[in-house]
C-alpha cells in the first residue's frame, strides 16, 4: 500500500447536523490510515506539491461512481452464519433452543469455527461492512480465532466471547467462574494481538441466560479495561416476561443491566423494542446506544422498534443485521427494512389518527454509517469523512457490469444514484472496500493482505 493516497471524485456522507452531504469534485488525501486533507479538485496540484506526491497516487473515480463511508453493523452473531437464511418458523426463545444453541455448541471444534468465521468475515467485507460488532460463542479459544481471522481479512471489529451461565441446555452452558475466567483470558489474548482495529467486547448474552453474579463480574472486567459491552434488551414480549421471573428483584429489564453496572456510554443494546419511559430515560442518562435490527425483528416476529421516538430523544442508534435472527448479512438490507418498519409505523399512526414522520432514506443512511460508529464508541474514529478520522470507505459503481439496477437520464444527480443503490444495489455495485486506508476488497475479490506494517 502506498503510504499516501488521494481519491478524486464525488463523496457522500453524513454529519450530526446533516444526514446527507454530497461533495462533488472533491479530493481526499489519506496518509496510511488517516484522512489528512479534504479539498476541492482544483487544488489538486497544490496538494500534491505540498505533500510531495507524484501524480500517480491520485485515484480518479469515473463519472457515475461515488465514495461513501463503510457500513457499520452494530450487531451480528458471527457463529450463526451457518444457519443464516433458515429456521424462520419460530419466535426467539424456541428459535434459540431449536437452532441457535445446538449450532453455537459446535464452535468448540476449531476447524468448524475456522471455516464459518472465515466465510462470514469475507461475506461481510464483500457487502461493504467495514466495521462489525460480533458475538462469537461461549468458547474462548475459537472466539480468539475469530479475532485472528478478522485481522487476516483486514476488517475493523468489536468481538465478544459470549457469557451464559443459566437457562440454557447443559451442552451449552458455563459455570459462573469459568465464564468470567474465559472472558479475562479472551480480553488478554485480544489485547496481545495489538491490532488497533480489533476491540474485545464484554458480551453477556442477555439477562435471561446470565446470573446477577455473572453480569456484575463481567461488568467489572469492562470497567477495569475500559471496554465496550454488548447484550440484548427487550427484544420480544415472551422474553420480557421471563426476565420478571428470573430477576424478580429488579424494576424492569433495563434495571437488571443497570444494577450490574453494565450501562455505560459504550454499551450496545440490541433491539430494545418494549422499553417504558423510565428505561429510555436511564439509557439516555447513561449514554448507551441501541442497535436496531429490523430484519431479525420481523423474521422472528419480535416487534417493531419505534426508531423515530428514540431519535427524537437523542438516543444513539445504529443498525444491525443480527444474523441469523436476521436472514441477510447485508447492511443494505438493514437500511431497507428500517425504512419499511418506519413506514409501517406511519401507516399504523394514520389509522389511529396520529402523526408520525417516517424516516427518510438519508436519515437511515446516516444510521448505517455515522450512527453505527457512535453506538460502537468509534464516533471520533470512523463514520464519515473528516480530517483526522480513519478512511473506511466504499467505492460505489452504479453502472458496473452486471449492475443490480439501471440508471436512466431521469436520474439527474448523485443523490438519485445513492438512493437507487441503497434500495436496489448489492455487492456487485461495491467496487472497492477500504478499511483504515487499506483496500481489502476490489471488484468482488478479496485482496490478500501482507502484514500490517508493510
Ligand atoms: N437473545 C439472546 N440470544 C440471542 C440471539 O442469539 N439472537 C437474538 N436475536 N436474540 C438473542
Ligand atoms: Fe442478536
């Protein structure tokens, strides 16, 4: 990799203020992993001179192409990729018993784990997910293996060894001490990889399958090493009912995590559909983020998150595929289903004579990029194009050979191109995938990476 690269063309991204900004005729300079300048194309000579760069460092996009930030998947079970697209006949709790626990139990087998984990990381990158927050399984060794595979493929990720010490079958359960020790060993091993792109994430599966003691102890690990935390919250009604019986002393579902010290400004709460006002208040106060997983919520018939209400309260929200509760590994699918759920809320509100402003595609594009980065605690590192941030980006080509959609002369500008890509595009339109300045996928093929410092 050249240590400095310059990209020239159209860039599309979001800021906190504006969900969609289109920068035409723009140059972005990237030194190693970091954006060092953003300027108008007519300053290209000056910039090349300033940094003493030859002309051939400039990568010119063709007229139809544009660059967007890489997608951020805030919630995905890497280990469930084997049965992604199957087993959609059950609700969450039966689905866990029938398909999920038996599959995850197989990850004590290193070769099985290697095969599945290599395929899922490859699939995610190919689909433009430059950062993912993954759940592995309860097995420490193969959870570490997942990190090594992510490193090999060059993705950015949060990764968690899962904690489960109750309400699970005896073939897929740990005792509390073993679960805590496994988490400590996992954190140590991932830290020793010294890969700035990979962060260990404390991952108690959900309050149904974790004792109070376990929740507290992993919370202490997160606090000690200043780590992010991920778990599931309030995903479906039967699950919420179980919480009342397994944690009877707590006020509500959110209070189980709060009491255990698990709610921080780096906590990622998947689903969070059936929250009462007090729970939303606590989540806001603690600065936790919510991972909205629309495909999973529809496929497992869990419920319809009201994203607009949470956004209006300034709660951080990102999108997640939640494979294999969700059947698609693509964040484009998460974007589309987020819009459809929001539209469903609008239809239901109208029926009841109420007002509801559905999310625009621009707002949802922001959730899939900048919003996700903020939920993962990476809002200062990635998510959009700003000087000092790392260059995680996708070159999109709406007019590639065998494109998933067509462009007409009625598609007037890049906003039209982006909208069509978000609704109709697929991995064929993702020409190149960059993570931390490195091209990891090019024209549908993985770029085999040499070691990081080369
Ligand atoms: N709640 C606890 N475990 C899981 C899981 O694996 N997937 C989903 N969607 N919800 C969960
Ligand atoms: Fe999940």
